[in-house]
């Protein structure tokens, strides 16, 4: 019979319909913002009272503690809107078209990205829009302050995971390029590698640990402001600084809010040291310990293994037991005859006996005593446990409790995690120089949040916190100053594949919940609300207390015991007068014999009366001796049938009344669907220079705004300090391009009294001396095209040979401006590390100013009213010759396309990954039946898939190199 064709996998993305975020401007809308929305806000964070607790002291702390922590909170701007499902849907459409299948119209997922009407789109911070997750490029101090003050996120974050950007050790942990994570602090061969390798930014501090602690305390202070009262923060650190950081967190959060110090194994390797260091630490603090949200994570045990080594015997329904084999314990061989693995444990508590406590309990013809302790339950509870065959007498006569392995096959996780060795964020080789085991972040998030809660990571790295939060249905915001980190994280999230977990608030989830609980499924209307969580696997948690409180055991006993008693009476009657005595093995007559020819009764050690010529229940053997008469064998079989029936019903009652614990890391999966990341935005800090004002609307020093605090008393703070610091670093570091031989090294750099040009630089072009006018952009944000035009005109008037612009960001339209008349314009992007000002150590090896060449792009006619875009490479300026030459596409990591650019937002409708890594590898395997190989290969092309001519008449192309630098060009089409 022909095989039924496999149903295509549905591709889904989770939505947070109940959550909203403030409507913030896109970069395109910056020009229509109100002046008061553009103006940076200064926030004051009160320092903790130094008289409260013992505190760590470091150089410079007493100076900054003279005033509150003042943080600059500029507005955030959306640079890109990304919906990974759009890209997958487009690939499916192309595959179907190639296979000549009907292609249903795909809904435009970007059409209602915000959920705002036209008028509200430009009324920033006044309206709530649909939630989308957020990837923000910028200094976490300013970004977190902006989120708290401008967007109302103060007290809204449930979990913060903070892996300080200057590393587990603070010497060097920034990655230079998306292509290489090999960065060694101070290694010169890592500064001058071959051309295709892009080098890393330096993070060496002039004041060492002292600067680091100031940096860390400032960010912890602002992060605390974002935490919900039930929220938690996790800080990952190595053994060199864990003691300092813990003291620092005691100061910021209060030592009473310390929750745990988690030890995370990172390697098993041995070093040449006497005692190898094989672990890092995660410090867990909460906002308010009394109301902190926690979810217990459980580790499933293996019978006979760690945490369950006592579980080595098997119990059968007839009450018999035997030692389990290794294969049975490991699960390699099934246990026959309904056997269950068990262990015996103490049924007493270590509380000394008091007045009214039970001091003796009769069982099996014996008196069971707790000794100088007390029983763990009451007389009624012990009676029910005994009826459930849970009370056991050891060989030493000590009362014990029979605990089955399935009663509680898990153990709560402790604060030492050894199973993280060898694991990284991806389950494969690392792609980022500092990379935390995925399981570490996953556990921290699962322990402290529920689906729909908000998770924040001030140090994005390769985006693992965002990746994990997305997998588990949490909302996320991730922040990083490193362009490489944002580039890696963006690609990773765009290509991520997740299992589709069943939502509790869905018809499928209701059906599964009914199946798991063995109850009739609910039929209430569902909305797919992620806040209701997933349908989780669960484990029973049967305790002595739950058995002792189960009154149904008494009812079952009353119903089933008459049949057992009748069978015992029939057995004793059938054996009356039997000549062969029987040796008892258990209970009060253990070791003695029953003579079936006797008459009368005997008294057991418990005080109970037993027939001298007959059995008590616990004395009856499982198999009849051969010499027993047929009526006795028949009665014996009837007894075991009745006893086993009673035991099964009691066991079923115990199971049905048992409590259970959710396995929050094991939700049920719908294998007919696969999930990609939900919509997210890529954002950055304020794109233009503005004057900072304080809460009294008074102008304050721009430098103080840049550094996030007022200057120390007596310091001569003047506006030119920022430009002076930039020029000092520019003179030392020069301007670097992707090739090591293309560094512009200044022989002199002196001030220049212009409106836009602030310095004159002299450098050699081959054997000729050239003069460059230097234009420095704002401390925060972006240089626009009009700024560059004015600066280039001034440079031409002053006779300079070239204009070198230095800025943290350039707007979309400045990308195409590379020359004004005879004056070439070189746009150097400044490393965000320069925000650290005086804390950055001046070093010629630090590539602080890097020129990213312009992309060479052509639009081609694809026929049938379709067009396509081809990227030929990047135009790079050669200072040795003064020429602009076109490089290939090797330097491009990612290029993206908005096929219908509306000049309001850049929507990522196509994305092409030219780097070595394939972010879609997992999705490609999952969707190979739905998307053909040619469509997948198109994701790695320098030529786009054909698309219809845009209704807006414009397309936008954004190109990102391996350094994370971005250039956008807009074309009419």
C-alpha cells in the first residue's frame, strides 16, 4: 500500500498578546520627535547608607559616594524590526513555486507589528503597542536607566542574568569578529593577524579591579531598580573575584536578600597547579527575599545510582521481595510480575518523645518501638501505613518505612552543578569568546520565572539568555555595547529552532492535561495565553504523611478484608490435623513452628492471640509445600488473590491521592509543529547630540552625562574633555580598516578652531604627506548626513586633503555620502569602549577607530515584474594610495533586505548569511521536506531571491561586516 504523504510541519512563533511595550521611535522618525522626548534625562540613584553593613572599599569609592549615582537616560531608537517567521514563510513560498504547487497568500506579519493606528505611530511614549522582544546596542547603564524612566519598566523585570562584559576574569573577554573567538589579552599576534581575521577590541582598565568594581556597582544599582519585588538577579563570576562581587552585592541588594551561591563546573582538565580550579560561580540575590518567586527544579534519579543508591530491592504485589539485578536497576531489563524497586527508610523522627507521643505500635505480632525517638506519624497513620504494607521490620528489629522508587523518583537540585562540564551555549563548539553553559542560564530562568515573565541580560554576548528565554516562552531584553555580540545574537535568534511546547491555554493543552491527570479534559474557551504556562510532565511525591492522611485506605480495608479473612479461615481449616509442621519465617513467631494438630491459642509478643494450629496473615507462605492437601492449596490461592486485590486497590488509592511535582524543564512537545523566535527589534541609543538637563530643566555638563555621574568636587569639567579624550586615543591608536596594512597612523594631531573640524591630522600616503580634518561626533549616538556635508565643506575650505569623521553611529542616509568635490569622506566608527573615558587604557594595540567600507550594490531585473539585489562587495579606502577599491564579499557577515521600505521602519524581509556559520542548520534539518535545498542555499548568496517591485517605490539594504559594523542604503526601484 502506498505510504501516506507526511503532513508538512507547521512553523509557529509564540506571541505575548497580553503584554505591551511603550511606542518608541524608529531611527527614521527621529526628526519628528518632540524636543523634550529627544532630551536626555538625568536620573539620581541613592547610594546605600555606608553605616548599615560592612562594605568593600576600593580606590576612588569614597569620592564617587559623595553624591548620588547620576545616570544619563537617552531615548532608544528602533533600527530593525525582525520576524524570523517571515523569512521561513518566504522560503516555503519559493519552494512551493519551484515545485509548481499552489502557493497560498502569506499574511504580512509586519502589517500590524505595532498594533497602532497612523496617528499614534508618532506620538512616542504615549501609547502601548504589541510586545516584541528587544536587542539593544549600547551601554547597559544608560539603556537600563532609559527603560526604567522613559518606558515604565521600573519594577517589571522578573529575572536578570548578568555575566559582566569584562569577563569572569576582568582582563579580556570581548570578541573581535564573528569569525574568530581566539582573543588573548596583550598577545600582539592577536592584534596583527592576517587580513581576513578581524581583530578584537581591548578592555584593559587603567585602574584594574578598582574601575571594575565601580563599573559593576553602578550597573547593579540600576538593575535593582528594574527588578520586580519578587524578582531575582544572577551574576556569574570566577573564583578570583567572587568574594569581592558578593560583598558588592551585599551592599547593593542587602545581605538579607542573598539567596544562594551556585558552583558551576566548567572543566575536568588538570593544570600544572597544586589544586586545579574547575568551577565558576553564580551569585543569586533577590529584590525582596520574603516574596521572591521560585520554582523548584528536580533532577530525576536512577535507581541504585547517585542519590538513590539504597534502592536495590524489588517488591511484588504478594509481599515478596528480592535483590534487583544491575540490568533491572538501569532499566535495560524490564522487571517482571509487577515488581517495584524500593528501599527502606526511617519511620521515626529525631524529636525526643514527649507526653502523649506514641511509644509502641503492634505489627506482625511484634511491638515496634521508636527507642529514644518518636514515630513520624500518629497511631492512625501507622495503622494505614501498615495496611498499605509500608511498615517494615529490619533484621535488627528496627521499624522502617518502605519507600518505592516511583514514590519520589526525583531530588531537588542543589547549588553544586557538575553536569555543565563540556557544555556550551549551543551544544557544539563555541562561537563567542566568553560563553556560558546553556544549562546554567536555563536553570536560573526556570527557577525564578514563569512563561510570559520578563528576563533581562545587560551583557548579551552571543545571545544565550535571549535564546533560552525565547525557548521557554519568556519575554526578553538583551543589551551589549559590542557590535560583534549584537551581530552574533541577531543571527542566532533569526535562525533558532525550538520545540513547540503545548500551551496549557489551548485545546491541545487541555486534552493533554486531561490525559496526564486521567480526568475529563476541560472545555472552557482558550486564548493561547502564554502566561498560563505549558503542559508539564510531572512526578508523584508520595510521602508517609500523604499515606497517613489517606482515609480511603480504611474504606478499602473494610471492603476487602472480609475476603482475606475468609480465605485465611479456609486455609487454617483445610490444614487442621495436617501432620507436617510449618516453620514460620516472619513476625512474632519467626523461627518457631506451627503444629496443625494442636488446639487453643498462643500469645504473640505483641499481646495478640494467634491460633496455635493456624496462620496469621503475615505468616502465610507464597507457595504451598508439596505435602499440603488440595483443599489447602486451593484456599492458599484464594488468599493470595484476595490479598493482592486488596493491595492493588490500596496502591491505586495512594497513587490517586498523591501530590505531584511539576518538571518545569520537561514540558510536553507537539511534534507536528516547530517553533521559531517571535518578533523582536534591534535598537540603539539616541542618534543625535543633545544637551542634557537635570530634573530642574537646568543644563548640565555633557561630559558628566557621558560618564553617567557628576564630576568629583573640584574637578574642572568642561565640554571639550570628551573631544580631548577622543583625540588622545585617536593619536595613539590611529584609524584601522579590515586589513592590517591599511592603518592610518598620524605623525601629528593638533587642535583646529573650526565649527565642525576640531583637529588637524598629518599622515603619510605612500611617500606623500597628507592633511586630514578630523570631525568628532557626539558622545551618545549618531552622525547625520547634514553633519558630514557641513564638515566636508569646512574641510574643503581649509584646504584639507581628506575628512575623517569619528562617531559611534551614522544614520542610514550618511552611508552613501563618501565624497564632497575633491574631499574624500572617511567614516570611522568608534569603539563603544570609548564611553569609558579615562578608564580606558591608551594602547596602540587597541583598534578603537575602524572604517567600514561602503557596500557595492546593484539592482537587477529578474523578469515578470520582479527584481533582485546583488551585493558585489565592500568599497575600501586605501590610505597608501588614496584610492577606493572594491573588496569581495568575504568581509560581509550578513546582509538584510527590506523589499518594500516605507521610510518609517526597516523590516527584515530577507536575510542572507555570507559568514562561515549557518544559523539555520537546525531548521534546515527539521524542514527539509517543506523547503528545498535551493531555497536554503539562497540564504548564503550574495544575490537575493527575486521579489516584486515595491509598492512604496523604495527598497533598503543593510550590510553588516564581521566586526558588527552596519551600513544601510536606500534605493528607488
